[in-house]
C-alpha cells in the first residue's frame, strides 16, 4: 500500500482559520450574485428557501467538508483517497475531489471576469466618475463596459494575474493578514451603505421584498437555484473548505468555526440585499435586472451621498479584495493537487492552471457581447451555462456525496472525535446528513430532471455519475472492495 500524501503546515490560530474560511465564503456570491438572483426569482420566498438551505444543508455539509479535510489532510482528490482507504471505502471516492477541482476552475473562469468589472468600477470611482451620476448614466456606463471585449479582457486578465501571483507565492501568511482587516472593513462600509439606504425612503419596501414571502412566485427552478447558491456562497462541494481544513490542527473546534462562517456569510449577503433593493426601488430600477444589478445600483448611491467618492472607491476596492480571497480558495484545490500528486512546483501549477482558467473566462467575456445570442445549454449563454453546471449541479452533487461518505462510510468514532458534540447534537447532525440533506438535494435534482428546461444537463450528470461508477467497477475487476 502506498504512503499517504499529506499537506504540510497549519494555520497559526483558530481565528486565522475562521477569517480565511470567511474570506473564501464572502465574495461576489454575497455582494453580486445573491441580490441579483433574489431579484430574478421574486424576493422573499426565494430568500426563505435559501435560508433554510443554509441551515439544513449548508451548515451540515460545511461540517462534513471540514471533517474530511482535517482527516484527509491533503488536497481534495488525495484527501478523499486517504479517508476512503482509512475507512475501507472504494478508491472511486477520489472522483469526488476531482469534481471539486474541476468545479473550482470553472467557477473561477467567470468569477475573474465579474471581479474585473469591480476593478473597472474602482478605477472609475477613484476618478470621480460617479459624482452626481444618475441611474441612467450609470446604466450606460455598464452597458458600455459589457459591449467592449477589449476592456472586459483587460480587467479579467488583471484580476486573473493577481490571483495567480498570490497563489504562486503560496502567500498564506499574506492572505491571512490581509483578510484580518478586509472583512471588518467590508462590514463597516456595508453598515454605512445601510445608513444611506434608510434615507432613500424605500428601505421598508426593500425589507419587505427580501423578507415577506410570496410563494406564488416560487418555482422548482428557484428552489434549485436557492440550494445551489447555498453551496456557492459557503464555498461548498468543491474542496475549498476541505483544503483549508487540512491545515487545521486537532485542538481547534470545527463546529464553532463553521457556525461563525455561516453566520458572517449570511449577514453580509442580507445587508447587501437590503442596500441594493432600497436603491433599486428609489430609482425605479428593475429588481430582476440580472448580473448587472450591483453595478447599476450602488454607483447611484455613491454619486448622491456626501463623501461618496471615497466610500465608492473603498467599496469597490473591498469587493475586489473579497473576490480575491475567494478566488484564491477556488484555485487552491487544483494547485495543491498538482503540487502534491503530480510533483509540479507551486509556481508552475499556479501559472498553468491560471492560464487555463483565463482562456475559459474568454467565453464569459464573449457571452456579454459577440456570443450574447449563442446558447450552450438550452436558453443559456456560455456564462449562464457554466454558472448553472457548477453552482446548480457540480457543487450540490459534491456536497451530497460528501454527506453520504460521512454518514455511511466513515467510522462513527472518527466523526465523533472530530465534532466533539454532545450525544444529542451528534445525533441531530447524523439525522440531517443521513436523511434530510441528501433527500432534499435528490428531490430538487429529480424535480429538475422532469422540468424540460434542465433536462439535458441533468441527464448528462446522471450519465457522468454512472460512468464513474462503471470505471471504478472495471478497475476493481468487478469485485466490490467493501
Ligand atoms: N463563496 C464564494 C462567494 O460567495 O463569492 C465563491 C466560491 C468560493 C465558491 C470558493 C466556491 C468556492 F469553493
């Protein structure tokens, strides 16, 4: 039997680990994606489903990922191979890590393009371009950006390059330090914006939009999107949290860390939503405006408020930094896999993977202009297709398999020692990951399988999962390992 391959190093303190994990969780998902999908899927009912998903699926999956990471002590592919071996499970569990590595690279490809928008907005804001700008002027600026391939590619490249350089350096301590002041800074500016939102006269309407559920607007597709977003926003199902947990030492509590991360992530998303929808309603904008929502609303607020130039610049700088700390965690599983399993230097791995991500990102750039009418999945542009496949399929599937592994394959005493929960709470955890979380994910998947819109991607996933199963069977000579 070959030696276990393990990650070296560990976080200096528990709070640094929490900060880094919060840094991974809090990003464009909270500030950009949550408000725009909430707008698209009708508000309150969607938010309620999302909150349920965080509580009933997100948090237990987060704990599961932490357990696997700390136990597997390696990149996701190797960590899964390690824990499978130690618990007499099949080798095929490594495919779960591979699913995560791939999902991370695909997500980063569009993440970098959108973070590029924020970089562009930061520079515009520093130049005072938003001072006095109304909703129409800001809308035109945004349209102009989307129409220009050169600009989009320039900002996408700049963001991708920054991510690569940081990851290549393995700047864990740099990231640790930056995150320590970034997250409180972001929270502080959101509070200032919240103060502004209350002066628009539309705060109550925004609050109602987010928290008063209208179930007539809820569709199965919305439930799938809400669940997918719970995975996306908590960075679940793809091994980011697993890699981070592989650096956590035994004396730290992963339960406490997990609860803090989920809490911080949710609060920041809700605050961003409250602010953005106040501005949307105050300016007669469309809540369902799509991916441009954040970029078409907040500059209006910055243009009107005293000191808006400064706050605007700071805000977009923080968005970029929040995106950066997430981007690092998106590529880290792949980089550490190449480093540990393919004996490639960290620098080479970061540049190679970064280049691949950059090229795929060009598809997202084009989907806002030249390829706007080209559909890759039915009725979905390149960007929408990658977003759909990753957030709504690969991440929930990854999370589902993780809970199945913990619930049915991993030895109970290992889980017990990892979580250090009282018996009743441990039983609640087991009940959720054995029954509630998997069944919820499967129901949402299955209901989408019967919806015409998502039929093809869902069939493709089913075939993919079956192929992995077959390959494993053939490799094992048709004899089940356990
Ligand atoms: N959680 C990040 C966000 O909300 O922006 C995105 C993300 C990072 C997703 C890392 C997945 C991941 F592994």
